[in-house]
C-alpha cells in the first residue's frame, strides 16, 4: 500500500532569558513563534533518489538538490554547502535508525518557510526537528551530532506553549509554562538586520570561565521574569539580565551600541548582536514604531504578531 504524504510543521523560536548560559544548565524561558517551517515528505516511485526543494516565505525556490537514496550524497545541487549539511543529517538519521528509508524507491521533499531566512527564528532547528520526526529518531541526539547547541530551539519546534527549558547533565529538560504578561501590548520585537551565527556565538561563550553562581543567577531571573505582573518591574528585570550577560561575557549591550536615547528597555534575544531584540515602551505604539523606523529598522512586530498563543 502506498504511504500517504507526511506533513510536519515546526515552530520558530525566540529565547527570552538565559541566552548562552542555557548551555550550562541555566533555566531559560523560550517562546515558540507563529512563524516556522512546514515539510512535506512523499513517495516518488522508482526514481531511486531524494528530490529536495526548499521555498522561502515568498514561495520562491531558494534551494534544490537531488540526493542518492543509497548514500545520501548530492547528485545535483544548487548549493554545495547546504547539500553537504543535508547529507550529514540524513546519514546521521540512518545511523540512528537503520530502517530509515529502507525499501523506498524514491522520495520527494518540499519545505516552506513562513519567515525570512535571515531572521534567525530557526531555519536549522525547524529542519532538524522535522527530519528527526520523519526519520523517527531523537531530535536532540540528531542536533547533538550535527549542528550542536542547547536544544531549546528543538523543544520550541514541537511545543504548543511557552516553555521553561534547561539542560541537566547533557539531557534536555523542559515543561510548558504560561507566560502571559498583562503588559504584552507594551512589548515589541525588532529585527536588527544583522543575522548572527549561533555556532560562532557558542564558540565565543565557551572561551569564558562560567561560575556556578552565574547559572543560579540566570535561573532566578528567568523565574522572576516568568512570574512578573508589573511592567516597570519587568523592565528592571530585563535590564538586570542585560547587565549580567554584558559583564560576564564582556559584550556591549545593544542599547548602549544603538539606542542610547531610547526611553524603554532593550534586550538581546539569543546570540547577541544582530537578530531580534525585545523592546519595552510606555509610549504610544506609533511613536515607538517611528523611533525604530527612523533608524532604518522596518521589522517591528507586536507581541501577538510573532509569539504563538
């Protein structure tokens, strides 16, 4: 009997607290996003290859490749670095599950992003989660053997709610939580337009000496941020978080770099430097939007426009 098409959707992600330090066990608050990536896996009879096509948020083809079903190596590709990465992922899936694609005559894969690739919302994590689900392997183990990282983004990919995430003794641990700030209409997400390389950020972090007391401080801040019901206290907490990361990693705060005259708080999310930031504002949305637009930052999103409910 012919198998049905398999559809898999993976959420994007934003890390609200404990960026970097989540790698060493700090409790982190992570928010799955409305935008993500959807995959379709279908039989393609008697082709003996995997036909792969990836489309962006404008439905434009941005990658395509043909891979051997025997060894997963690219026969044709529009981008050799991407095809090499896919070969690594598919090969690892087979190593983790020897029945993966066994007796298949051919496969057609299509992926569709619903956010721009440069936004840093999880092009890689949605890929890993979706392929792992398709291949019936552990997504966290697949991540560990390919891209590396804390895994919070993998947890977000399949989550129905906000999550509290930590990594204990190398094992992912997370639980659904309810982060519903009463002041969400005063929270906005701005894309800085300078895509950051997460692996480079992790490498930089690994050069630092991280004390256990720091991990405890970030875990404590995460809990306070989650439970905070007061807007001004929330601003103080995220300012404290920025100060702590800046001091520990010798990185300049994004507000000091770009927004010294801004009236609200500004918090980096994930790898510091160029992806999304969270900003707070006690002024009208239009005035807040105009401030960032005048600095050439056009991607200005309200909380409900990007965070999964």
